[in-house]
C-alpha cells in the first residue's frame, strides 16, 4: 500500500549544555543520546533543555525531536508560553535594569529558535493566543506550499496516532483527524481506482491492452525518478481483481516490464526490495547534480505504517514517569527524512489539462469495476456469473 535529516546533519557542533538542573530522584542521569540530551526525562527538564541562553543553544536534532513529540504531552500554545516565561525568568527581562551585553547575546538565539519552530511547525502559531506570545519577535508565519504533499506538517504524523497517555491526567492535546495526511492517502486510493477504471472501461481487448502498457510505462518512469508512491498506486490498480481477471487482455500485453515493477514493490520481507530502492534514491538525492535526481517520494502508506508500529511498540513514558525521549528521537529521524524530501522543488512542468483529468475524471466504484470487467470478459465460474447478474440488476437495472 501507502534520509531525514540525519542526526549528524541536524546537530549544531560545539553547543554547550543547557543550564544544569538538579536531579529530582537522586539517581544518576541516563546516558544522553545527543550532547546534553537525556534518553528520558521529565517534561520540565526537556522544556528547560529547549530554552536557549546567552551561552547555550539546543542542537537542531533536539529542537525538531522535542517539538515534534511534545504535543503528546502539552499543547503548542502552552509550550510557547512556558518557553517565553523561562526566557523572561532566566534572563531577568522583567527587571528595571537589563544586562544589555547578555541580552544582545541571548536575543539572536531566541529569534533563531522561534524561526526554526515557525518554519517547521507553522500551524502551531495559527491560534491567536500563540501569536500573542511572539508577535513582537516573528512577523509572519511560514507560508504553506501549494503542492499536495507539502501540505502535510510533520506534527500530523504524531497527531495521527495520539492515544490517551496512561500516566497523563488530562485528555490528549489532539483528537481530530489529520486532514492533510488523510487527503494524501485518498489521493493514493483515487489513483489506484483511476488506473483500474481506465483499463476496464474500453470495450475492445486491444485498446485495454494498450492502456495497460501505457500505465506500465508510466509506472516505470515513476520508479526512475523516485516517485514510489505513484508507482505503488499504479501497480496496485493493475493488480485489483477486476483488472487481473482480464486474462485475454493480459495475453496481449508485454508483461516483462510489469513483473520487474511488481518485484520492486513486493511486500515480501517487509518490502525489502522497495526499501533498498528507497535508500538508493535517497543517496542519489543527496549527491544529485540536477533537480530531477533529487526527487524522492516514499510509498506513503508504508511510511505511516512504520511510524504507527514505532509508536505502538514503545511507550511514551517510562515506568518512572519520564518521557521516553529515545523513542521520539527515532520518530524524528523518520519524519525529518520525509520533511527533507518534500522540500525538494518539483522539476517537472505541470500540464493543467492532465492535472484537471487526474483530479476530476469520474472513476468506477469497486462494483462498477467488476461490472465493467465482466462486460469486457464474461464470467468464468458460477460465483462470477451470480455476481455479474446481481451487478447488472443493481447498477444497470437489467436481468
């Protein structure tokens, strides 16, 4: 169905640690995963680690990981309020006489943090209360990109799997569906059904075979440029039962290329072949000299599945009440890689007529596909004959 920034890419070298915090349980701090970042800690400690000072700025990997996962434990507007409060308290910004030298060193670091926050999670600042906390610092919210994929914010991957935390005393911060993720999955399903519709619709066998060969070529080009999501949608559409049962049609198709594509997207071994191809595309993107070679669009449903199992397989909090930051570091790695890929500019010119066709042309339902398939090549057994009879009656009003 449907490389983040690597940790080394996201780390700011030689950043001194945050202001020390006293241990609350008398135990030795756990081994850090990033410089100065513990593998688990209380929410207060993690927030403290986010706040810059005159001499300290958190690593980029930590900022992304914490901002991505923090919404499971605190609403973004409340987190922003606490960050602002800590800044005011630590830098003594509410005193009549300010330490100008210290403020001059601290100010740019706070601006940098807010800039990174707004650029990566712009929807955190859409509420009026959130804007009120930082309207004197940041003048505008990062604009949303127009492409369908770019509407997806990294926080949606977390929100998609939010469940009530067993140790939390309040309801989860988010409960409504993530619309952009859902829209992209719907786009995948539409493309599957569009391919199947175009194949089943022609009355003549020769024409159906030509349509199949056309989509095989389109799928191969998707593979070549690194668009694995559309590749899988096309392959899935051609493997739908109403299409695969058209034996007389497939007999006229040169299937060698199709079998190669099927092999690349074979689910065996947890999609081992696809994952190898994805790593190759990701490496090509990092070393690319042309914008065309930078394109990487992962098989989206599998990406969501991977994140789901990561979320379900590891607890958000440890038995001692600490947030399991090691889990969220891995989550940030997967989501951050996707963010890197979706920021690549599309090197292909859009054809308005093709775009209009893809988005608006009518597609058959599953029953409609079966009926068209049976009308093209008659049922071969009793079960198919009974279903054909039922569909003709319900859809065409014929007996």
